[in-house]
């Protein structure tokens, strides 16, 4: 079988491979989306390293993607190339100088979260979704595990990537979830569902959140489901200073991943430094006054 041309059949085989490795539905969707985009660029041309490099250049010059996003796309392509035995066609990833700060334009604050919550007050389901994600740090794909049955124990069991973790629900959140289920006559199964009874999906939540931006006065670049998870991580760490426990709660295999979540912005670091400096100079001033 010819393996140097990306075909619909080959993509289907790759999808079956990803599913056999128990990749999450979101991961499978993302990988396939990246491979299909690469296939459209190739337009029937046989795979070569030169074309993969050319595609990387095309993504860079388009100005539509951040370098980290392009590297993510290249990782998807690398996985596919390994699957079909064409690792010789891989392109080097873009070197990125890691910043010690969280970008200001993408860092959601607690105050901005509350403004989003106020803006969602006319949408009961979305308002409760925001509260659930903010108070538990879950991924948007994990909303499906919030069921009427799970509420009875006030603990959500989340399974994925060959591991299971437990999410302890705050008492007030439990009360509001039960009240919501009762009001909407949800006696069993998933709580956050569409009119057809299907679990809400990531795209729907993302789109509904974006609609809140103008009314809340929050930049669209800050408003997406995963940012609620990062905000939860930063606030939990500010209280506990226990990164290992936070990694367990978030379901991270590596603390290095958790470190990215708790990065502060440059302005926050500057404020901390200023506070520290004021303390030092204030101490010196007091000593000078006593000596006089």
C-alpha cells in the first residue's frame, strides 16, 4: 500500500490507531484536524521533508497562528508520519524562548471572572458551568462526568489517559447543581445537557463564553474554557503553596505542566518586587531614626 500520499483511508486507519491507544476524544479530533489541514496543503502531492518544511513556513507566514500553536500542529503531523513509517519527512519544531511570565493579554483575573459570571446571569446553564469549572479546575470535556448519581457522594470520578482522579465538590456547588437538576427535571445521567439530552460539548461552551465578552468588558483573548482551569490553579496555589497537591487535583502527570498553569504576569511580579523593596527600605529607615 502506498503510504507517501495522505488519503481518506489512511486518515481513517490513523484514527483507529489513536482510539486503540485510548487517546481522549478531544485529542483525536485535534490530531485529525491537523492532519486533514496538512493533506489539503499537499493537495495530492507525495510526502517529502521539503513539503513538510514548506508547510511549516506557510503557517508562519500566514500570521494566523502563534509559534506554540504551529509546534502543536507539527506534533500531530509527527505522530501521523510515525504511524505510516515516514519519519524522514518530519520538520524541526520552531524554537521558542520561554517567557517566565504569563502574557497579560491572556491572563484572566478573578475580578474578570466575576464580571463574566454577572454577564451570564440570563443563561442559567452557562452560569452554572462557569461556577463549576472555576471551583473545581476541571477540563471542559470533563463536564460529562457531572451526573445526578455522582452528586449523591459529592465526588466526581474522572477517567482518562489510563488514570482516574477524584474531584471533591464544594458544598455550595453541590447544592446549586442539585437545585438545577431538580428544576429541569433531570433525574438521572449527565446534568449539563442540550435540549436533545446530549452532553454539552466544548465548542458550544466556548461559543457561549465568547458572547459574554462585550457585556462583561473582558478581552476575548482571555475568555475560553481552559482559562478558568488556569485561574483555579493560580488561586489554589496562592492559598496552599503546594504544587504537588495541585498537580494531583488537575490530573497532571508532571509538575512541570502545573508550573505553566501557575505562572504570574510581569505586572504581578513587579508588584511583588515593589512590595518586597518597600519592606526593606522601610526597615532601614526605622533603624536610621532609632540611631538618631
